[in-house]
C-alpha cells in the first residue's frame, strides 16, 4: 500500500503485476474501498499481462476524507434550477484524481475499468482525457440519462439507510451489511453468507466513513446526464451488465453501449450489482476484450 498526493489530496493505492505489464486502472464504486477489487479478480488480470492499479476513491477507505453534508434534496433542487449544487467535490474531481494517480505513477496511458460509480468516473476519464486511455470497460454502470428506469426501492434503500454503528454493535452492523449485499447481489451467483460477513468485517476494520458515501452520492446526482460527453468517446469500450441488477438496471448498461460509438455490450443472465467469484472470469474477459480491441491495428 502507498499514498499519492494528487490534486491536493492523498489517495491510497496499490500496484500489482510486473512493471512492464500493460497498465490497468481499476475504479471502484460508491462507498466501496479498493478491496472490493479482490485478489481473486485482479490476480487473474495480472496473469493476463496487466499491471493492475487499484485505489481508494477520495472520501473512502484510506484516502483523504472530506466534510460537509449536502442533502439530496438540495442537490436535486439546484440541478432543477440549472445551478451548480453546493457539494464538497464532483465526479469530475474524482476523474481528475484517477488521472492524477496515473501522473504520480509515471503512466502516460492506461486501460481503465470502472464498476458502478467507478464506471461513471471512468466515462469521464475516457471522454475528458482521451489521450490517457487505451480502452474502457464499464461494469454495471449507467449514463445518468433521467429517462432510464430507476433503482428498485429496496435497492436504493441499501444506499440511503444508515447502518448500525459498528463500534456499538458489530453484529447488528454485519447483519445489516449482509442483508444489503443480498438485496443488490446476483441471484444466480450468490455469495456464501460467511464470505459476506468476513468482507464486511474486513472493510469496517480497514476504514469506516459513512458520511463519505452520502457525499459521493451527491457527486453522482450532481453530475447529471453524461450522454452528450461520452458520445464523443473514440477508445474501444466494452460494457458488462447483469440482467438482474436492481440498483443500476440493465437499461443503464444498454444506454452506455448505445451512446458510445462502437461499444460492445455483454449482458450476463442472473448477474446483479456485485462481483462474486463466479463472475470474475466474465469481468476479466470483458476487460481483455476491450484491451484486445485497443491493440488491434486501426
């Protein structure tokens, strides 16, 4: 583990694989630490020749935390008035963090893959910094198109319902996290409950910043519709999405693929909004396909 000073803040990151491997930047989703890209997944990518970089987004894990707590109502109201919401940071800032980390590591260009909010950040990296991206893989992400189907209420509640304080009742906290993971998870590829509890316990022992989730969610809502921007993406893109995703419905992935010229869409039956071990190969193959397209002669 290491710290990088990027855009005036500190980011925690790790690099895995040979120094001469093709750089691959993994961007994780809302409130999720970089550990949600688990060894079983990134080691498969290392075996395929990638130099894998994973990191904690700002306001998450061991990266720098922020303050302030905008309400979702104030963010939505500002957008409806055509004003910039008063929030601690934006998704554009988070995209600049990702590029700044590449700068810190001396990497001119990388493959990029992002999950959920990480896929939104990856869209902005690929659209706004095209010279830095070889290929892009979006995993259960979306465009911000307001006409798309919303999350199921029970799935959105996973993001908006505060968990019990783990310092006061760790078992109640773990029960809450397991229920949430089950709610948004993949019905055809379920985690064992013991694995979910262990993951949640490891996460909370590593770092705990519940208000960071809300601040990141405010940045997502404030970003709005990315379609006009991502329609100009030229890099090879692969979109991976599950047809059983209750948090970011599959229409989000379809909209990314329909908006970005030449994007390939891969829909996995029974996949929800998580990365269980049974789906590691699907994620690896999607990333490898995008990279292969980038390597192909023009």
